[in-house]
């Protein structure tokens, strides 16, 4: 049994500590995981994202979904227990995150990334992503290790985004009654 309701996903936002908690390996594959992946893909489109990772729906397990097209197409896919095998190249591009609404910052990432992952049935596969897909792989795998876009910000970017970060922190404090540790 998954610890969350796949039919009723909620987006977890900064500075919720769940986003900074490294995920555990997925060990159970099959129909339940497949249904979850389908819900995550639906939520990704609804939120106008190109990727969504487990911690962003409050699930501390190594799963992310992605589609660089940003709308239903044959490129939509779920990646379970992904690891980066190789990476190459480097570019700095502005990036956003569904868990950090209103924040954009430039992040240096590899331009070519080869990963190994499992599908929802547990079959292992390898895939090479270039350009945007390579960036999505790195961003989502960061999420699975508890690393956020805000952790990648330069001091200048942090300063430029400080008001939005502060607003998100205040909203979190109001919702939980807890001060954020960010
Ligand atoms: Zn993100």
C-alpha cells in the first residue's frame, strides 16, 4: 500500500521539510505504482510542469515522471529508482520548479545525461537525455535526494528572489503553525 492517496494528490511546496528529505528506494511494483504514476503525470500537466518527483506529492520514494513536451504525448514516462550513469557538457539556463512557484534562477547542468531506472513493472532500462530532458533528469533526481532549486541558488539569485521565498515561508508558517528552518 502506498502511503498516499493516488487519486487525491497535493503539491508540496517550499519550505516543507519533506522536500529536503532523501527518498527511499521503491520496492513494490505493479498496478498501484502504475496508477500513481498516471496521477502524477496528470498533475504535472495540470500544473504546467515538465517533471514531477515523489517528494513534491509528499511521497518519500524514488519516483519521478517527466515529459519535455509539457502536454500529453508519447514522451510521457515514469522513472523509478533512477541513477545517473554518465553526464557530459555544461550549460547555464533559467529553471523553475512547481514546488517553488514564482521562482526562476539560472542553474548550471550537464547537457547530456545517461540514466538507469526501472519502469512501473520493475523492468530496468537505460535512457540518454539531451538538452531539456537532460535538465529534467538532473532536476528530478535532485528532488529524490532532497535537493531543491533553492539549494542551487547563487547568493545573487537568492537575493533577487528573497521576497518570493519569504512569502512562501510565511505561507508555510501559517499553514503549519511552525516557523520554517530556511
Ligand atoms: Zn522541481
